[in-house]
C-alpha cells in the first residue's frame, strides 16, 4: 500500500475544511450578529471558520493543479510523483502508533506507571532485541524515576490505577 | 531610573544561589531536550510549565528561558556531530557543521558554533536592554484597536514572510484561532464549540496541543525515516577550543551581519529558523574566495548560529513589551506568564520591574553559563544519542503523555495529544507551518477581546482600525507585510519567465 503526496494533501485539506465547517455550524447556533453589548459570541469563530474553509479550498485546488502537472511531467518521461508513504514507512509508523495507542489505553485502565513500564519494556523487548528481564527492569526503572520526580520531589500526583491501590501507593 | 540602573538591579535579582542553580538546571534540561529528536524547545518548555507552579514567576521564567537557551545549544550539537538537527532552527548548521566534523575537526566546528551562538545571544540581549524601556513606553499608548492591529500585524507577517505557502500558513493560523475559541467565552460567558462534550468546557490547553504537535509529531517523523544515528567522534580537546576562539575575530563581518539579521527576524515575527536560513544564504552570497560552502566552511557555521541565537533572544522583547511572541517557544512562555497570573505587555514593565529586569539580566548570565556547560558536557549528551531508539523513543512518548496529563489532570488530554500528534505529523510532512497555530492559540483570546472592545467602541464600524495615525500605520504595515513579499516573489518569477516565452 502506497500513499501519494496528492492523497495526503487532499485528505488534510478536507480535514481542515471540515473543522472550518464545524466552527461555522457551531457559531451559527450561538448567533453571529450584533447585540447591545457588541458582537455576539459566534461572530469571531464564524468568520475565522469561513477563512479556514476558503484556505482549505485553495490548498485542495493547488493540490489538484500540482498533481496534474506531475502526471503530465511523468508522461513526458520525467520522474513520477514522490510517494508520501511507502510500504516500509507504513509498517514502521503503524507499529509505533499501535504500541502508542496500546499505551494510552493501558494508561487509562491501569494508570500511567504501569502503562509506561509495560510500554517501554515491550518496546525494548520486541523492537530493541533486549532480553525480557532486562527490558522489564528498564521499564520499571523508568516508572520509579517518574514517581520520584513527580510525586516525591514536585508533589504532583499522576494517574494511578487499581494495582497501585492494591499496593497501597497513593 | 535609566535602563542601565534597572539592568544592574536585575543582576541583583538574578545572581542568587537559587537562581544560578535554576539556570544551570534549565540549561542542562534544555541540552537534553535539544539533543533528543522529538523533544524540542517549544514542547520542552510546555512539559516544564506545570512543574513551575510552585516557583515564583521570576524564578520560573529564569528556569524556562534557560531551558530555551540550552535547547538552542543542544540542537547545534546534534547538527554537527550526527547531521541530525535537534531543532528546526539548527538545520542550516548541518550544511557546513557536519562536513567539518567529518574532516576530524569536530572540536573546531562545535566551538565555532557555540561561541558564535553565545555572541549572537549577547548581541540580542544588548538590543533588548537598550530597547526595553522605549518599547514599553511606546506600547503604553496602545488601546484596544492598536492591540488588535498588532495581533493582525503578527498574523500577517507569518503569512507574508513565512517560507510556506500562504494558504497553508492561513490554515494553520485559522485552526489555532478556532481551537482557542473552544470552551467558555470569557467576554460573554457563553459556552462555544464544545458540541456537547463536557471535557471541552474548560477549553483546549495550548500546552497539550504543543506537546502533541511538536513532541509526538516530530517523533513520528523520526520513526518513519527509521533513524540510525551515525555520529562522529565527540571528544573535546581544550587546546583546539582555545585555538578556535583565537580564530573567531576573523569572521567579524559575518558575525555582525548575521547578528543584525537575527535581531530583525527575532523582533518581527520571522523567528529563529527563518533567520538562520536567511543568514546562511546571505553569507554564501557575500563570500568571494575560499573553499565552497557546504564543505565545512567556518562562515557556514558562524552565520546560522549567530542569527539563530540572536533571533531566539530577541523574540523575548515583543513578547514582554507587546504581548506578541515571535517564535513558537516564546508563545509557549507567554502562555506560562498568563498562567502565573502576569499580563504580558507594557504594564508588566511598570508593575513588575523585578520580573522583567531579572529575566533580562539572567539572559546575560545563563547564555555564558550555557556556552561553558555545553562545551563541557558535549560528550555526555552525544552519548544520549547512542541509546537505541527502541528505548529512548517510547520514553519520550511516555514523558510527553505524562506532561500533558499534569497540565490539568485530565485523561481526555491524553487523547488530544494523540490526535494532535497525528496532525503535527501530517502538517510537518506537507509543509504546513506549526508556529502560527501555536501563536494563534495563545493570542486567540486576546485578539478576539481586542476586536470585541474595538467594535464596542466604534459601534460596529471597522473604520476604528484606521481612526488615528498609530493604529492606521500598524494596520498598513500589516497589510504591506501580508501582500508585498509574495507580490515581489511573483513579480520576480514573471520577469524571469518573460524572455523564455
């Protein structure tokens, strides 16, 4: 699976345009006219939303223009359009993002300490090629230093889960 | 009291054991952040802000600004030793820094970079010292329309002077402005654009957005390249250092020119990255003899480094005096100021002279501390890059998420970091600039309030933005910055095309 830059440009332009549309819709519900105390709360987001939609359309159009030019150049024997993501990059990014997503879910469920220790240990073990006990030690060491820096030195509590409760750490 | 007396007073505040310790700590943390890919100055400062709530504002800003200088130094270290810019603003340093290091002259390259960075920073701070009193007097004349005009000028300068496509800069700006309106509106008390999500009631914190955009986003870019660090030797020989320092006066012309470019780009919202590229380009054009640029020429290191640091320090002036930051990091710091309960702007100079002059004095000291520390610790920090990415990468990810959580103890922010990480990656790859988004998020409320007040004053007429000389000249300057640079480019392109057709 390869994604070209053209696809990525279009997807991004549509995404930013959609944000603009959301802002315009949200602003319309708030009222975008004029009241006794000045502009209504929807005034500013409404016009910024319109600007965002216009700029996104501009980007969309220029992506099409560039794509057509690149296709013409390619048929004339010039270099084809650069790929945005090739298979190798997709795999690398996918693996990294997947692990990160698992880390976030684990953090919400078990707290940040267990989540981070597990995430770092997994990554060191599977991707770094370290032995499992060493990987676990690296992960645990990281979590312990987090605990010391945040909870002991700066007195900032981080997200904890059921396991800390069982161990009696608050 | 003249500026000089105020500065001396500032030194009295800055030189205390506590503050000197904070400077050393800040510079060291900045070096770590600058060296590691995925952690840069903007999100390094964002991560640190929740930890500064316990400090008084003067100590806090000294810590944060020292971290900024450290990050600028650290970025140059990896540019030279590994050909990996640790910061976007040190990309231009790789062009000649890495080739020189490859020739076995890494000590010379590093010393050149750090010394000229230090000189650039000092030039910038001297300008701040001289202009600070004047800038704040000038800004005292400002009312709501003038403030809106200045914000407009800052936004316009990004669109007109930035290297990215204007439509992309505009998308980035508008996205930031819209994100800043989410949540409770401070003027009308209405809840805006939350679409029924209670988590959005208190708004989207710009700190969380910066951590996602710059931290996770940059890390994803690093991952897709499958980064391998190939470093050159990072041993520092003291004799080489001294020999290089003696060599420095030879590049006086390059230094002064680059310093001026940096100061200009730092005060106007060009930012350090643009300054370093511009300075490198001009140094290349100005040189006549000697080996070509890109093969390890000393001027090719001196020029971008001097400009980078003088721009970095000068970015503090408009932030303090006008409340308009001209770089992403300065924007984050200004957000910090507002969180600590200070209002950046001319009144800050009148009501909190200790804060302002303590900061300015600390900039002199911490940059000198920075040069010495960075030379002493290069081998140690270079070793950080030899830790395999499979370990350091997830650690950076975990630190980013922890930092985002500490902003307001909300688990919803963790999802926001993930989303903005993806946005940052896409924007990075497609050449959407990120700094305008951060700037717009920090300034959004203030710009909207200034607009609101002006509209109330004028009863809804846009004519108020051209009602007196001061506000109209700022607006005209803004419009000129918005339109002229691209028009000139277009004109130049047309003229070149004519003969061909």
